[in-house]
C-alpha cells in the first residue's frame, strides 16, 4: 500500500471520529440518549484508534464488534418504527425526520465498524474494501450532514 493511501485513510479515520463525536454530543438532549451515545462514542473511539494506531487490535476489535451489533440493533429498531409509520418512511432520505436521521446514523456506524473489522486482520495492509470504502463513507457522512445542516435543519421533525 502506498504511503499516500495510508495518509488518506488516516485523515478519513480522523474525519469519521470527529463526525461520530459530534453525533454523540447531539444526543445529549435526545429522549433515548442511552442508546445513541454509546453507539456514536464506540464508533468515535474505534476510528480514533485506527487513526492513532494506539491500542492492540484485539481490544479495539471487541469495541468494533460492540459498536457493530449496537448499530445493527438500533437499525432494526428504527426500521421497525419506520414500517409502523408507513412504507414511505422506510425509503425516505428526508433528513428532517428523526427516523431517517437515526437510520442514517446507525447505518454509518454499521458500515464504519464493518470496514474496521474487515481491515483489522492486517492494519498495515487494508483490503480494497477498506481502502475505497472508508473515503466513500466519509463523503456520504459529511455530504448528507452538510445538506441537512445547510438546507433543512430549520424544519426538523421529531
């Protein structure tokens, strides 16, 4: 793997860690914060460790698995809620809706933890899925968040 690719992945991991830290802080006034703060905090820590390469891969793999399974559980919870509110909510990408934001957030964590678990067997030689998946995930996370905060944030529906 080229040194430039490793630097790009490092930057992407830092951007994802920042995104998840901000997402966790937004949950402080959420009625079910006790679900979402651990989800985003675990994703933040995993991405920080990927960036810093500071903790053994065995310890961080456990945290990544924890974040992955919390994300899957919350994604299922939100999907059931969206189906109960009508099929149109399931396919919606309207970020003004709480259910859509929660599905998006849990999906980002699932993807991020999957990418970490995919590459953690040999962190110095990430797979092609990780090499291309992490920058794409950063683009999606920041792109949709940018659109939401710039154009839609005043019309939030709970």
